[in-house]
C-alpha cells in the first residue's frame, strides 16, 4: 500500500469519527489559550482545565498577569508540573506582550516562538487553534501514531511534522492535528494498541502481526 493510500485511510476514518474538533483546553481568547497550552506541556489537558479557572480568575490578560508574582502563579499552577519554570515563563511573557505587542498575542509563529516558555509546538497550537492559520503541531503522541500508520520515518517530531505537511492538504492540518490526538487517546494508546489493534493500524498495515517498534523522538 502506498503512503498516499494510507494517508487517505487516516483522513477518512478520522473525519468519520471526529467531524467536529473542539479545542480540549478551556480558554476565552488568544492569551488564555497561550497560557493553557504552555501549561499543558508534560501535563494532561484535564488537569490544566482544573487549574486555569483559578489562575484566570486572578488574571486573564497580560496586564493583570504582570501584577501577579511568579510565586503566586506557581502556587496555583503547581499541579501541572514544571511549576517554577512555567510560572516564570507566564510572568515574563506577559511583560513582553505588554511592552512589545500592546498587550496582545502576536499572530505570528516566529514571534510566538521567541516568547519565554513557548516552543515551536506551543506556538503552532496557538497559531492554528487561536488564529486559524495553517499549522501542524506535532508532539510525541502524533509522532508515534504517524510512525505506526506508515506516514513518516522521521526520527523526531521535527522530521515527522515536515512529512505530515507533505502528505496532507494544508486545509486539513488544523483539524487533523486534533483528530489524531483524539484517536490516539481513544483507540491507539501507547501501551494498548501497539500498532496492531485499532482500526487505522489494521487498515494501514493489515498484515502486521507483531507490535510495532517505534523510533524514539
């Protein structure tokens, strides 16, 4: 089976299962989305959604967040993990947004990547889900599934992102990113499917009988 055929199976299956793709992180604007995505690094969306209401009740915009000490931020976001680093990043990026961008989150991926605590993946999520610009955020979970489905031989998330952007139409990127995440959580978990049990794994590699061996990112 050619890679293009496997890609079409993925598109058709995911669209049938997830015609709508609500952003799993609770937010009300670009700033709260940025903070929520930053907090989601090495943390579940569910836990982030339990923490952000308290944080945003205290400050839900850069100007107000500048008035909150990193220590206070840390005490609220501690359950998300990496608290000292994330609290300082939220405090520092809020100051930068106020001093350099008029208190607004820039709609530019390169500008976002320069903010403290904001890497390429976080910036891609904000650009795609916040501003509607085409982007394909790839984390280790999407990297794993793309390998299982024969869509990439990338050794890391950067290579996998490039491969996925070549395979799928740009118009599908923003939605497909979330669809793959949803499918992975529901059907193609790391320690349960092993590349041989879920419908997409079986359809893309019907003759595979042994657990798939991943290239670690």
